[in-house]
């Protein structure tokens, strides 16, 4: 069964500028710019400006259940882009050990993490961060903070560190 029309909208704050051209959404905020393409999805995008606020309206005409579900997914992606360009995202990770103290070294101006002495191994494990992601130490012992404006790159970088230290 097809649903005739499904519409959702995302409010845009005053300090963020959003442009949509050919299903490519560009969000420009105080922390930077993010661009994301939704060309594979057959959706209608529209930037609606009112006296009070500005919104991005995402519409799907005559969609099935899975296609209609993509409307909310796209709205969530756009809201994450807005939140990232305004505030940024930060993941915190901590090195936990029992006997062999794990040594984490941040090099290449916060673009690479080197993990040494993992389970007493001599091998050094290197993890390169994704584009736009930096790593720094926090005030707590053995804790690192992974920061950036794109939530997917920040979470993928944290997952790469986790995978390098996974015991197989």
C-alpha cells in the first residue's frame, strides 16, 4: 500500500545557513561547513522561510513503507549536521588495563593515535582519524577525547580505536 504524501521538517537556528540544490544539502555554521548528498533517495527538499523561523521540509510522494521511513532518517541526518556545525561532537574513551599499563600517544597534530604496550605486546598499533576529526587528552588519567563536526566521522574514528584494541 502506498502513502500519498509524507512530510517532515527540521527547524534551522538563526546562526546556521542551509542550502539545498539537487538533493545535496549544505549546512554552514559557526564551526564549519558540512555537505551531504541524498541523490539516491527520491525525496523533495525545500527550504521554507517564514517571518519567525526557517525550516527544511522533506517530502515523499506515493511511497511505500521503507521509502516513507527514509524521510525521518534524512531529517535526522540534517539535524545532526546542524548540531555538528553549531556545537560539534565529542566522544570520550578511556584506556582500562589490569596488569600491563597501556600507553596512548597522540601524534601528527591530533590526527593519529598510537597504542603501545597493549597486553604487553611490543607491537605499536596506529589508528588514523577520519577527515575533520582530532584527538586530545582530557584532564582524567588515560582518557582521550575525539572531537569533530561530523558525527559519522567522529563515531567511526572511535570505532577504529576500539577495533584495534579488541582481543581476538
